[in-house]
């Protein structure tokens, strides 16, 4: 997986995607409801940049470890955050969009479930079968990321 920078681990990116209240820090109350502090806050542009960079780095590492290139991949199954992140990741990995499984338009961002849901749908659609080489990559909560290459 990508070499992490200390700033990625020290909470410095927390306010790019966070929820100010909720749980023990700010239990639900009339005040919390009124100030809407239980709603997620996101710096979209910065989150986008970190997601693309992290998913791209993760793809590079998985492909390198498997001694493959994007041209060897039959299907890319990325985290379904939004189409722009998916397209940028595919471009970086050198996987054409016709080899990328996308379902974000049907479900939106289903968080940590997005890759397993997409994988299941890709199998059901016949895009993943015996002999298929798939690259799975995700980016999510806490600015964590990961990837793997699987041969079915």
C-alpha cells in the first residue's frame, strides 16, 4: 500500500471530511439539531484530490506487486464515490473506461460497501468469471485506502 506521510496519520486532514457533533463528543440535543452539527462537512475539492492520489497510488502498488500493468486488467472495480474520481483513477492506472465497472449512478456512494456491491454486480453481469483479472481499489473513511489484484 502507499507509503503514508505523517500528515496522513496525525489527523491533519480530519476537517476535510468530518462530522463536528455526534456520539460522545457532542451527543444529540436540541442545540446540536438546531446548529446542524451532526451533518457531515466536506471540503470537496481537497477530498477529491486526496482520493484520486491515494487510489492511484494504491493501484500502482497492487499492479507492481502482481507484476502487471493496467493493460493486463480485465475489469477495474473502484470505490463508487463519484464518476470523476473513478475516471481519474482509471486513467492513471491505464485501464480504459470500458473495462471499469460503474454503478454509482444507481446507488450513490455506499461507503465501504461500494466495492463489494460492484463486485457482486460485475459477477452477476458476467464481467467477472473464471480467468478474469480484476483490480479492486477503495478510498474511504478516515482517509484510508487499499487495493488488490484478484484472478478469478
